[in-house]
C-alpha cells in the first residue's frame, strides 16, 4: 500500500496543499477527496510536489482535472517543488505548458489547517 501525506494550509487568497510520498492510482483519490472540499473561486490553489517521490498518468490526470476545475470556478492552480521525475512526466506528455509552475514554495508551518493520511 502506498503512503501519501497531505498537509493543507489556507490563507485568504491562497490554499497550499503539500504532498509527500507517491501519487499513484491508490493515493490520488485521497488528494481528490481533500481538494473537493476546497473553495476555489477567486483563490489560488498551490500544490507543493517537493515531497512527491512518484507521479504517473493517474496523477497527471488528477492534476489536469484539478486545473480545469480551478479555472471553471474562477481560481488558479499552481504547481511548485517539482522533482525531476515529475518534470519529466510533464515534458514527455507535452502538458508542462498547461500549468503555472513555480520553483519553490515557502514552508507551510504557520496556519496549517489539517493533515491527512
């Protein structure tokens, strides 16, 4: 069984989700459950992937769906902390240009709302 850590930090105009572990068919539904609860209208959802050790096609589809949802609700999706493997998946699939990618994200310590898994 894959292990995934999810930490959510909310601010007035931005929510950051820091993920750790593997994003695979087993763990992506956990992320979707958490993100489905978030209000995206007029806010930025930042997904910190610096702790992600694996990302595959299921993860990519989840991120693409989340991007579409954010845009449909008037929000923005940002990815940060991409490791080499995640960068490679986006490059190989030609989807990198679809995401706003930031080089890094500040630590999520203050204001942590919840942790999952």
